[in-house]
């Protein structure tokens, strides 16, 4: 007897590749004449790199960034031979030969990574392409100024490493007026001058909306491509995702009834409640209990009680009694509630909301034209 495959879902995530493409076009125009790359790490922020990458390539993107070597292998066959894939975290020891064979660009972040890449180049008798990251003040990844200067003064370095570009990362790009931005730019400009033949990159999504001085030769947007506005300045990003959850049960509870784990919510009056088939195992934050909401027909449906692993409960008081039935879907992300709205209510950032959306939702890709 063959097993039946059940394909019913309690939540559904709709991803608009047309919006991703439109956001890339908008960003590319905004940062021109600098090149606009695309950060597609963490499976394109959870939305599916194997779909997002070719959509971006079709819009003219040719430089892609992932975080890990395995992410580069996961997406490489969806891109043309003219695309470059850079690995932001660099390489774990022993992975250098596989990276070189595949033609990926390691981002060399530490002296050990640099030395292992140079050692492979010497063994092959040819310069190997790479990216060099320098630390301009974030204290996370990258060579410090002294180590970068030592490399620039080493005559063997350009014979062993074909430097595609020098990069750094902004710590406060989402705060345009923060003094750290100007300080990092000044430090980066001083270091990049040591490598005059290499292109330069400093701007992430937030940096794309700073002054053109931050655009350099290559801008690396990530979250902005997927519908989040990283700064109040610059062009508006089109929303990319819509998330809906199915109503599992509707019930009436009397005043004084407790709801959910810990009975945190106590009904102040008779309430009509709906239990939705989504919870923190699906990536919907537990912190939204008593703070977040679902939406239907323009009405806000507050979450009452705690968010459970597989479900949460919302108050239907704002709707007519016959407006919804068991099996219907209500919206958690969409025109009435953005990623930024949910992140605010959850006390976090849109990046975390987007990348946590789990694999249990039915995923549908659409391509709207606007």
C-alpha cells in the first residue's frame, strides 16, 4: 500500500518575484553609475534564492553575495556563467580548492583566510580571484588597517590574489545621521587607496540611501530587494510577501474566561475568538502575544493570549458574526500590515521576521507587473 501525500497547509506565503525585480530596478537606477549587486544569503532572506537569483539576473544583476560556501553551490546552477558569487563569511579551512574549482569569490576577512588562499594560488601557479574585506569600525569581520597595509606592501600579493574589489560593512547605515557612517567612510577610503586597481564597496541596503559618496563602485542591497524600506530617504520599495493563516476554530467565550497558555488573556466581556493555524514553529514570534494582530477586510484582529508553537488566537469583535468561517484565511502580512509593522510589535527588526518564516507554509510565487 502506497502512502498518501497530504498537501494541505494551515498557512500560505505568497512571494512576488515581480516586486523583487522592480525593487532591483529602482535601486539600480538610484545608485547608478555604481553597479548594483544583490545579497541573497540565508536563502534570499528566507524567500527562496533559487527563485530570487534568476529573477535578479534577468534584471541585469551580475554580482551576488551569499554568506556560506554551501549557499553558493545551492544557487550557482540558476545563474549564467557571467554571474559572480561572493562568499561573505569567507571559507572554512580546507574549502579553498572546492571554492576555486567552482569559480566563486571568497571574501577574505582574516589573515588566516588570506594566507590559505595565497597558498593555494602558489600551488596552482596562478593568481586566484578574491574579495578583500577590511574593518572600518564595525569590529566584526575584516582585516585591520595595519594588516591591510602589510598586504598592499607585499609585492607577491598581486601575483597570488587577483583582487576583484575591497569592501567593508557599515554598522549604522539605517541611521543616516549617525556620525559613525562618515567615520567608517573616511577610514575605508584611506585603506582602499592602498589597492588602487581594485574596485570598492561599502554600501548595504541602508548605505544605498546615503550620499553617493557611499556608493563607490558596487552597492550590495539585501533586505531592500525583498520589500523593506531601510531608510526614509530614497525610492519606496514594493512589498514582496503576503502571509495568511487558516482559521482552525471559531468559538464564543464568556466574560472571565482565560485564553491560551498561562491564561494570560482574560476575556473582559463575551468574545468571539478564532484560533489560527500558525505559531512560533512557523516563525511567527512568540512576543506578538497580546501585541500583534491579524487583519481581514481592513479590520484589525488583535492576538489575545500567547502565541503557541502551532497556533494563536485572535479577537473577531471588529467583524460581523458571519464575516469569517472555519477554514477561511486571514492576513498576517499584506497591505494592512507590513514587515516593519510586525517587527515593531514584536520588538525586533524586519530581517528577523522575514528570515524566520518557516517551511510549513505553502509557498506560491507570483510575478506582478506594475
